[in-house]
C-alpha cells in the first residue's frame, strides 16, 4: 500500500514540478495539495497524510507555524530558497530539506530518506517536536503568534497582546480580541519577546509595557500592575525593579 502524501507550496510552478517528480514513485500517493498555510493545517489534520512536502516561506503562515499548529504530525520534507538557519535545523532534525532550485536526483534522494523512515516505523510526532524545539532555540524576537482554536487559526501581532499568563506548559494569551491558549512556556516567551516591549513582572505573568496603566501598592513590600484593560497582575520584587527601570519611575 502506498503512503499518503501532501504538497504544501504557495507557488504553482513549484507544485507542478513536485507532481512531475512524483509521477514515477509508486510508493507515494498524492492525496491533496495546498497553496497556503491556513488550508494546510485544516487539510493535514483531516486527511492525516504520512508525508508532507512543506515550503518554509509562505504568506500568512510559514511552514514552521504550520507544523507547530498541527494535531496530526506527519513526516516532513521542507523546501527553502535561502534560510541558512533553517538549513541548519533541517540537517539536525528533518527527514530532509530541498534547497530551491533542486533537481530530480536531489528530490529522489529526499524521497528515499523519507521512505526509509516510513518503512522503519519512525515516530513522526517526535520528529515534529524536535524541529519545533530547534526553531524555538533561534535567538530572535517574535512579532506574531499563531494559535488554533476549534475552527479557526488566529495570527496575533504581539502589539495586540495585553499580557501572558502561565498555565503549566501552556500560556494563556490575553489580547484585545479575547484569550487564547498556546503550547509554549514562559521561558520561551521571555527569551523571544523584545525586552523593551515586554517584561516578566512575575513568574506567572509577562506584561506588554505599552499596555500598563499604573503600578499600585498591594501591601507594604509588594505591588500590582494595573493593565489598561483593568486586569491586575501581581509583581514580584525583581519584576517591580524591572518595571521601575522601564517606566522611569
């Protein structure tokens, strides 16, 4: 029985090329193709392919954001035009990556690697988690966060976030459009949010500095942060010191 595969690629010529290369590979059955990340997340979760050819640079959602939002985690062969960091990550964890433009021989080599893993019963869930963890280690500030609810994907600019609240290995994101749960840690957010814009005021809270209304005494030696949405966040001693410096108090 052939393995089910999908193509996720926003450029039509690239999709046509992939389908052409796949024609002679009987072990793979192309069940769907998508041209954007939103449709990809929905379709992958519904059809549960064994293998996905996934472009990294796409509008709306990147290939990495697609992978992060999936409930079903297939094996993935990435394609990329220029992201040198991504290439490093792929070399460490991915089944393979295709650096555009790539030849039929290069594509066939990537398929061979994928088939080897599929035939051996390789855990695609572990693979996906390793990729996401590697990308999370990249030291750069994030400018948006993608979250998935039951029926919709939300891409939230960080400037629209009031604060983050710890929920175990998840965070609750409090925004101007409501609350959203995301499987990320406070440690990840603290290292990936611009410290000129966000401060960890307490072990349970990271606040958007521009959304802070004022500081108030809680008791003799502690304070609370009053946000512009009228929510109150407890501030630790270290958080209070950071806030004083940031707000020039």
